[in-house]
């Protein structure tokens, strides 16, 4: 039971970073993207995006494939895209102060 809670809290902590959240969100929308494409979408330097991707990979949230010399990232955890949608619904009901 404690292991499940620990793993869930690590997932939420990873998604608590706005850049990582947007990376996962974009991968949900586009299925697979290169670090360069993600860099443009999140408007951050590719080195910064690569660090976030390494963190997401270390938690098995994303994975990468090498196709014809290009690295493409995709979502590894099934259901995470639904989790983002639920989180946005919950966030919409929080009053802005």
C-alpha cells in the first residue's frame, strides 16, 4: 500500500513542474515528438527539454525510439493522458485568488 502511494506521489511531483506537464501534454496530443519539436512547443532550449525528458524517462513516464537517426519520444504510461484531463477539470473548479 505504501509503495503505491509513493509511486503515485512521484508521478504527481514530476507533473508538478509546468515544463514537464506541457511536455507530457504535447506527447498526449501528438503521439511522438523529437526533442527539437518539443523544444519549440514548450519554448525552452533543447538542453532544458532534454533534462526534463531524462527525468520523465527515469520515472518510466516516457520512452524513446531511434528512427533513422532521429530520437522520438512517446508516452509510456497508459492512462496518463486521461489523468491530465481530469487534473485540468479539477483545476478549473479551484477559485483564482
